[in-house]
């Protein structure tokens, strides 16, 4: 098997592993901050075992990126507990729209028409979630999920502004902040059953830790377009696993909104790939 195919398979596996988060969060009876705390402990172990002293590479922008990453994790898990997994994951992916909106301002770039169209479609898809007759808990879940999109954008923009050697440490210290925030909940939670502890270990070691390593490995062997398209499987499969394993069904409006968001992101990737190809031919 050549290196490119290895890369495609590992990115695909990373997306599928990431997509399992919603099901295990739904299965676990513990509250969100307990899950967050234990998962982050396990993830830190993976990162330290693999990257060793690199996790201590630090600058001030790393601190900000760690805060955004911690906020992203906290908002996503909390939203998954409060609303449907579909709502949580699709609204998190609207963070791409904030990136497209802010990136030209922060990095002195021109706005591209396809990015403006993608942003409009993402916000249109988001609006459908909030038009769907909210109850109190669902409303809070949607608001927190929408905030996870903002945190996602802050983290991605911050990572772009920071040299590559600081990226791993931002994730490591973001998990450390999550441990600190979730520690009181963890200490009050009491003991876990064997199956609960295995699920928590899976979320930290496999879903977060191994998922990140698979994606990093695959990204070095594939194009950015290929990797971006494959990672779109995460928001698609997350609610599928929850529907199969937990019996949770998203509303029709949420499905339409989610399809609009994912379709807009996929369309943007394909259009940019075609534009790049045309420009290369014209040179």
C-alpha cells in the first residue's frame, strides 16, 4: 500500500473515531464535567507519551489557544448532554463560517465569493436549529453548541497564527484546563462501574488521543482537500451512531440544517480545488 492510501485510510479512521464521541457521551450517566475531566486526563497521557517534552513548548498565544480549545471541549460535551448529538456536532461545525468571516480581517486577505456563500449557507443552516420549537433544556443545549462553534473558530484562527511547533502544546494544555474545571465534578461523582471506566478510557485514549494521532499521520500523506473532505464524515456519522446505539432521533429541521451546513462546507472544498487546478493549467 502506498503512502497516499495509508494517509487516506488513517484520516478516514480518525473521522470515524471522532464521530463516536456523541454515542459514548450519551451512554455515560455521569454529568458533562465529570466526563470532560476523566477524558482529558487520558488524552494528556497519550500526548505526553507520544510528544514528551514538546507538550511544554509554550508562548502566550499558546495560552489563548488552550483557552479556546478547553472552551470547545466543554461546550461540545455539555451541548451533547443537553440536546441531541446532531444539534451539538452540526452547530460546532458552523465554526468554519466564523473562520471564513474573520480570517481575511485578521490575516489581510481578500474575501473570496465561495467563502461568502459558504458563510451565508452555514448561518442559514444554523438558523433552522433555532426555529425548531425549543424547550428550555434544548434551548440551552443549542446555545452552548453554537458557542462551541465560536470556540472552534477561535482555536483554529489562533493555531494558524501560532508557529507549528506550539500546536501540540495548545491541545495538551487545553486538556489540562479542562481537568481543572471538571475536577470538582469528578471528585463528587463517586466510583464508576467497570463499563463506565472503559467508556471514559475509550473517549480519552482512543476517541481523542488516537484520533488526533491518526489525523496528524494522515494529513502528512494526503492533500488538504482530501483530508478536509474525509473529516466531513464526523458530523455525518456522529448522529448516526447515536441513533443506532442510543435511539435518539434528530428533528427534521435539524437534519435539513445539518445537511445545508455540511453540503456548504463540502461544496467550498470542491470549488477551491477546481479553482486551484484551473489556475495551475493557465500558468
